[in-house]
């Protein structure tokens, strides 16, 4: 399984880095791309560098799309390439994972209709699905997380979906989750 994470300036560091670290700890292959540069500066001024240029990405080479939250969600949502990549994943029924503000992108594109989901509570709109007030919700190939506080549970939902419950439990034990 191969994951594509898309960032731009204003991403939420805890949601991005925490999820990336746990997925990589589980041995999941992940590429991190930037919308308009080879780096992205988070909302708390932590910069990730040496990122892949989104314009060179072949979405068909990936099994999972991951959007961290943060104010950058507005830039992601306004980017035609990002929306085309999202559509490619949704049309192919691939796994899409979004946390905090990022599920609103899915909702505004109509991908939450008829789905159970969560997102940053104050950003929940009538997306045509069922908002669930918990840290993480998995509905088919859609994984959503509520907030930065949900990062660990969100990452484990992704790990379990991609690598199985045993792998998720092994990583939980490795980091003394319990």
C-alpha cells in the first residue's frame, strides 16, 4: 500500500506529522507532496521540505490519499489538480483519509452524501451524510478524523484499514498506546 499526502502552507503540523510518523512506523510507504513548491510551512511555522511536486504525481500509483487539516484546506479545495486527484481516488473507490478541517473538502465535493463521517465540529455542514461525534469514523474506504486530538486514533484507523488489526495492535504496543 502506498499513501499520498498533500500539503501546502497552513497545514496542521500535529495532524500531518503524527499521522505520517505512525504510518511509517507501521511500515506503510508514503510520499508527501506540496501543491506549489518543494516545501510547505505549517500553521505553527514548522516547515517540511524536499516534498514532491504535486504536478509530477501520478495518482494511479497510490492506494490512499491523505489530507491533514488546518487552514490550508481552503487552498487544497481551490486547487484544480488536488480536486482532480481526489476525484480519481473517489471514482476508483480507493481509500481517502481526511482529518479536522479536511473532511469539509470531501463534503463540499459531495463525497460525504450517505456516509458516516466526522470533522472539526464547528465546520460540520449539511453534507448529506451522518455526522458522528467521535475521534475517527471509517465508512467503507472513507476515513475521517475530528481534530488534532484525534491524530493517534485516526492514524490507527488508517493502519488497520491498510495493514490489518494485528499490525495496528503491534504499533499500539510499540508506542505504549494502552
